[in-house]
């Protein structure tokens, strides 16, 4: 009892607990509106002892006795005749908002930023004095901008129409979707014509800024999808363009690369957890080699016997795709597996409040560009590329000048399969990996190759990026299903007019 008495005296008289006994008791007990009003009064006063008292109230260390609020020390037993205050959901929310408001005055920037995130939807006019005090003390430019918007949002709840008009004008430079939502909410209840006109004008200005963010997001999404389609179709462009093989197992080569990435991740997690963020640098060559070996084995054992027989090749590669899927189910299970992003690929780059570019998508864009550049250099500057181009353009003439076309076929098929494995590694960073992963991309990959022109690398690039952007535009207009149907119809129309694709190679063999 002596310790409890000392704690009570500290609450009432000590410098650490300068909160008045009457105000503390009103916050801890009474009717809901009275308790909230008392809390707002203490918050407006900016009392430094309010925070510790509210934390004690949250932790259940406050007791009511004789009309006084007593704060118990950590682990102290409460007296038998003391009553514990009741905290309903409303009061808990008010306490959390008040603590967040007090955190605006913290010396730590991250604490202030977290508090702003908590309070962005709670721009209450009762906290206006605290917000203005925090704004006057804030030195960080980014947080000052957010605090200014918070102050203006609090003024929108003022009873003074002039203050509401001024607040709407202050928010005119915002590009935050939350600001527009707040203004729309206030507009529906606004009675003053001047304030209503100012709010509508600000809403229109914010919407115009948000529209640019939405357009940029749509463009980035289209380019991101196009880069994925490009990676998937690059390998198919080589195998289909070189040998005319309709490889229905190409999607499963993506799956092989994705599962190779998953296996490398598991090895790093088990044997080198400290170097986990670097596993992707090992997974890239592993996925290429794994898919290239599988592709070379397919070509040497099955496909080489079926050249010039498209229907049999299609059926055989479809059967191989089923075999590969079942093999993966037997080794890894039928359920999807999760491939975790390294820390440096997590998060995103926030350019605007409604425009965030994920790092993993940016990385795939850059990776697709590097793979494309590597493929162009290989085909244009190496002996293998020369032989591949020669066999593609005229197989018989290449054989007559001493090119081992069978070997070139195997190497080219392995190269195309390895690129598919790289695409699988990239896809593992933006979604789950499962036995059916390749089935989602095989049709789109053939669309890219056929539209761009068989054997034409530049055409594959234009078709992949173009289909990606067009697909996102159509999805936003008509939905995913109708967008896919529209793209297929467009492909049919293009093939009717240009059977060799939009960017077909020119030459006697084509003409």
C-alpha cells in the first residue's frame, strides 16, 4: 500500500506526471463523449505526461479509487477496492490516435512518419492545435508536406466556412488520392456555396494530377507485361524460327527454370542463410543450364526425328509437356511453391502517391533488355550466331558449305530453352511457382512470335512490348477476358493480311 500511495502521489504531484488529477480521472472514467472531450483537451494542451498515462491506460495499469486515477508500477498488484477503467472500441481508437498525435513531436523521423500514416484518415479539428504545433517544429520537407495536408484536412472540419474555403485552397496542390476522397466526403455535407465551390475546384485539380499517375501506371504495367512476354517469346523465336518446330513444351521449359530458381533458394536458405540476398546471382545461370539441358535432351531424343512433320511434332512436344509437368509434381509436389524476393528486390519506387513502381518489375524490364542485347550480340557477332542465321535462311546451302546443321539445331534448341529458363527465373520473382506455370504463357508467346515475324528478333521485341501495352489498355476498358479475345481477333486479322508477320524477313525465300 505504501508503494501504491507513492505512485499515486507521483501521478498527482510529481514532475513526471504533470497531468492534472481531474483531467486524468475524466479520461479514465465517465461517459464516452466526456472522456473523449477530456482526452482532446489534454492533447490540445500538449502535456508531456499524457503519453505515459495513455500507455498505462492501454496496458491496464490504471485504477480508479475515490474519484482519482491511480497508475500502478510494472508488476505491482492493484488494491482490492480499486476499479479498473473500461475501454470500449471507440475509446481505444481515440487513445491510439492521441498517441500517434503525440508521436508527431518525436525526435525520431521514422516515428513521426509512422504517426502521419496513422493520422492521415483522422484529420479531426480537435487535433488542429497539435498538428499546427508539429508543423511549426517539423524540419523534414517530405513530412512537412504531409503535415500541411493534415492541417488543411483538419480545417475542413471547422465550423467556420471561411476556414473551410481556405483549407480547400491549401489542398489544391495535392496529388494524394486520400485528399480527393476526403474532399468528396466533406463536399457531400457542405452547406456554404463558397466552400462548396472551392472544394469542387480542388477535387478537379487533384483528379487531373491523379490522372497522370494512372496513365503512367498503365504504361508501366503494359511495359512490364511486355517485358515478360518478350522473355518468354525470345527462346521460342529461336527454335520456331530456326527449325519450324511448334514446341508445345516451351512453357514447361519456363517451369524448369522457375523450379531451378526455387531449388537454389532452398539450398541458400539451408546452407548459407547469411548470403540469402545473393541467391539470385546463382539461380540465373542455374535456371539457364537446367532448361538448356532439358531442351537439348528433348531435341536429341524426340524432336530431331520429326523435322518437317509439324502435326507429329506438335503432338510429341505436347506429350513431353505432360511428362515434364508430372515429373515436377513427383519431385516437388502438386502445390505451388513460393520463391522469395531478395531484400534488394522488395518494395517499390514511389514516384507519385498513386504511382509506385515495384523493384522486381523494374528489374525484369532491365533483365529483359540485357537478355535481348546478349541475344543480338550472339547472333550478330559470334560464329554460332552466323551458323544459326545461315541455317535459318537456307538450311541446304549451309550444309553444302560444311555447317553441321544437326549440331546447330541442338545448340540452337538448347539456347532457346535456356532463355526460356531465364524467363522462368524472372517469373518466379513476381508470382508463385507451380507445375502449371508454363501453361499461362505458351499461347501469348506464340502470339508474339507469329505477330512479330518468324525468325525476326526485332519483330519479337516490338510485338512483345506492343501486345503488353495493348493488353493493359484493353483490360482497363473491357476486362481481362474480353481483352484476350480482342487480341486474338487482332492477331487473326494481321495474319490474314500479312501471313509472315508484321516484321517478316525480306528475301527470295519469303517472297
